């Protein structure tokens, strides 16, 4: 596709790799991150530093953001120094954070008033998917804007889907996170059982990861657990945030999700035990401690 002037806000575990793919595709990229050093490798590859989300947007046709919390999304897009304040008529703002559907709708409304299109486009696939450009990207907002941005999405992901109007991308991500929550408790309990039975966890994964119990979580996150690697591909604190959004949305719908509520409590326990900056596989540590002999 023809080179596009791109703004990128947020260069953390996911955003850094995703932005790098757009640089590799030949686009001009203007970048902002709260900690400048975390964007240093992107600037070495040609990205141009901007001092605020607003100045990023002033130079860009399409502005992407991927940050931690809904409050961060609101700040980098809707504040006085946010992207919308600098966006030109006809620009597209694409928030790829996992955030609330309600905030996605508010961003869409505010952007529409200024003649700017907005998409909510959260992703799934973790740090591996970001590095390998194999992310699933679930998109809500204007269909015309989606069609315009699709070639850029194709540089970052393998499975891209338009899910409906504003907020639909975030609702789809909540479905994703609910499923991951249930899967993660299964992965952890399965591998704890293997350990207690004296089995080699990698050998267990080699077998059950190919049958009816196969999942991305057992074959990727399970391997990290077996290696004793609890470094973050996706932070515990961000997963707790995501589950909280899903539970809030469920309450609004008078929908009971007891499985999600239970897993959320285990992850809250991980936070209480100081493990908020570990990867989601740290759930294994919580359940392992729970099962230690007391005498």
C-alpha cells in the first residue's frame, strides 16, 4: 500500500513490536510514550519523537494508541493534550488498548463532532503475536474507516475482523478475556496436578497440547510455567483490569458469570501478593501456594 503518515502512542510490551511492523512496512511514524527511553529502539529505526499525543496527531493521517487502562486511554485521546485535540479533519484514531465499550462510544462521538473517524480495535495474541505480527484484531466503529485502516492492521495481525459499530471491538475482547480466564485456571490446575503426580510438565504438554484439550494457553503459556518463567507477556495487573471491565459490563446486562468472578479473585490474590507485574502465568504461583502443606 501507499506509505501513510502514522501516529503511534504507547510503546510497551505490545505496542513497541506493533509499531515496528509499520516502520518496516515503509510508513512514516510519529511516536509518543510516557517514558521516552522505551521508544528509543523505534527512533533508531526511523520513528520521529513527539512530546505529546496531541503533537503526534498533528502530523498523522492515522493515529494508533495502545496503553494500559481506560483512564490512560481517556488521557491520551480526550484530554487537552490528547490525540483528538491535534487530529486533523479526515484523520482516523484507532485505540488498540483493551478498554471499556462505553469509553469507545464516547471517543467515537467526540471524534465524529470534529470530523474525525474512530475505531476501537483491541488485540489478542500476547507478546508473541505482537512480535510475529500474528495478532487477532477485533474492530468496532465506522466500516469506511475500517476499510481504510485494514492494510495497516494487516501489517500487525493475521486475523482481523470488523465486529460492528462503536464499542463492538471492546465487547469482542471481553468475550476473549472471559474465555482466557477460564482456560488459564484449567492450564494451571492441570500443570499443578502433573507436578504433584511426579510427571514432567513439558512431557504432559507435548501430549495434551495436541488433543481435545489443546489451546494456545497450554502450548505457549503452559511452556513458560514448565520453565519457571513468569516474566510478563501480558501483565497480571492488566488482566485484572480487563476482567473488571467484563464483570462491570456483565452487571449492566444482569448477567451472572461465576467462573470469571472466581478467576478474578485468584488474580486479585496475585496482586495482593505483589505479583502484579508478572505475567498472567503467575496464577500458577498463587494456586501452588494455596496447595502447600501447612504442617
